[in-house]
């Protein structure tokens, strides 16, 4: 059975069965895939990581320190919540 046949068969399943299959597949993904593949990243992800690294090295003044990041995120979330509450 090739991938196209498998896809067609899965799509023929009733909706709830497809959901069960999707859950099962997700839960057993590590058993299905080769464990050695887990350490590899896709070429697109690798390219993005390298692009961001190059940007950070070229423009360190644009980078923000990690210290205080959680506090900044919480402060911003509080602002958004207040704005939403004010519009209700």
C-alpha cells in the first residue's frame, strides 16, 4: 500500500474514527517513526535558526535580554485583558 492509497482509505473513514486514528497516531508517533530521526530538524527549520542567528550577530542592539521576559509577557497579557474587559 502506498501513501496515496493509505490517505484515500483514511479519508473514507467516518469522522469519529478518523479522530480516533489521529489520536492513536499522535500517541504512537515515536513507535512508528525511526527514533534516530528524532534528533534531526527539517531544512526549513535549520535555515530559519541560522537566519535568526545571523541577524542577532549582525544587529545585537535589536536583541532583548532574556532577564525579565516573563514579567514583560505577563504585563502585556494583563494589558490585553484590561482592554478586552473595558470593551465589554
